[in-house]
C-alpha cells in the first residue's frame, strides 16, 4: 500500500477537484449571466466570471484525474483569495445572516495550498505521463 501521505494528498486532491468541478458546472448550468452580473455588482469585470467558471470546471476535472495538480491548485487558491477578499470578507468568518461567511473559502484555500506544496501523484495522470521520464533521468545519473 502507498504511504499515508500519498493517500491523504489523493483524498484532498479529489475532494477539492469535485468541489470546484461542481461549482464551475453550476455557474454555467445556472446561467453564467447571473455570475457575470454578480461580479459586476462587486466591482469586478463581468468577463472574469467566465475565466473563474472555466478554471473551476476544467481545473476541478484536472484535479480529479491528477493532471497539473500543482498549477491548477495554485489557480484555485488565487480564486479563493479573491473570493474571500472581494466577496465575503465583509460578511465575517461565519456570515452575517444575509450572506455566507468565508470559512469554506478558507478551507478550500488551505486544501489548495497543501496540493501546491506537496503535489499528489497517487493515481494521477501526471504520474503516468512523467514518472517514466524521471526514472530514466535518475538511471543516467
């Protein structure tokens, strides 16, 4: 069996991926125009909603399969920082009764940072694509 560390980062990677994939999917299936309008209402360019939704949707899928996990997690972490600062900070950690707080965003940010720092190779496409190259390089040294 793989070590506990690899299993734990796999769990974080897949749960983070599922969470963001669903969030991106909902943005498109619910009408991206609503998200565009909300972005504009908080002073962000409405077109940024498309960028965020695509990163969430495609990035979530990439995390699930383990493709570019560090880069994708960094992008998702940046999105979470923006969500906390621009969208939820004023509502407080647990919310203010009219809007959600930023506790979930902080947890997702922490998960993303763990993957950025440690990676997650167990059951990943990255391991399939790049592991043989690394093995052959280490044999030549």
